[in-house]
C-alpha cells in the first residue's frame, strides 16, 4: 500500500463555482489544489470555513489551510481574481 505524502507544501488557490449557480466575484468555492476537497467558500470578501460538530468561522485574507483529506497546505491571497 502506498504511503500518502503528508508533507506540508504551499500551493496556490483553486477557485471553482457551485454546480447550481454561476459564481460571482464575491461567492467562490475554495478547493484543495491536490484532491479538490472543499476548504471554504468566499462570501462578501471573507472566507467562510466550516468544520465538524458545528464549528464555523468567517476569516479575512490571506487564508492558509491544510486539507483534511490529503494534507496539502493551500493558500488564498484575496477574494477577487
């Protein structure tokens, strides 16, 4: 069985829109650049992060998060691209 690479490597952001609505500059999904897991959603210029057991945060930019799926360190510098 291969060993997963858990080394923290900084990668750039990956912005994709939701399946039901067209993304706007102030409403983007932030996904892991390696495994495409949802990390957060940009809303009104701030990043909305949601974790297990009801923990939710609205944070400002720049944002860094380690993907819970693959361990990749992801960065988002600003809400607009």
